[in-house]
């Protein structure tokens, strides 16, 4: 079993889609090990997305991620990273496959409902950004 991080972004929370998206995640066979609602500060969002600091969308991304609460979730499943990336679909919902979360719910490339770790290594780093090990519940 592997872990990955999902973040239900501010647009997901604002549009009251949290329950629907979590239901999709669970129907996809993922176990939830940790979940919380947080409101990122500009500093925290900047630190989390530091890998994108030199990209032209960085400032808008930080602004968006601090525009309202979000819901980080630690997920577990065999091949968690790959399976979750498939479940959420392409970053641009117009390019996402039918039936994926972003295709069904996202309104734009930036407001795309959900973040998913882009590698197993980043999943580990991102999980520890939001959760301590004692906050994660092992499900048998």
C-alpha cells in the first residue's frame, strides 16, 4: 500500500462539492488515513507550492489557494500516486478523460477542484506538510 496527498481546493469547498468528491475517491478504492479543513496563509501556500515559484502561474496559484478553506486528505491504496492521478484527470478539465473528477467538476485549469501529488517522493513531502504521523489513522 502507498500513500498520496489530495487537497480539495477552495473552489471545491466553496461549491459544496467536498462530499461528492470524497465519495468518488472512496468509490475508487482509496482509504482515508487523515482529513482536515484548513485555511492556508500566503506564507504556507507559497512554501507548499515553492517548486512552482519561477513559473508564471505561481502568484495566481498562491492567491487562489488562500482564497478560502481547503481540505487536505491522506489517501492509501496500492499504486496510490498513479491511481489517484488517473482518478482526478488532467490539470485542464477540457483535456481530462470523461468520468474523472476534474472533467466532471472543474471549471478551469486553475480552479480544478483537487490537487494530487505528482510523484511518490512529493507525496511523502506533501503529506508531512499537512499531517504529523500521529494524526494518521491506519485502517485494517
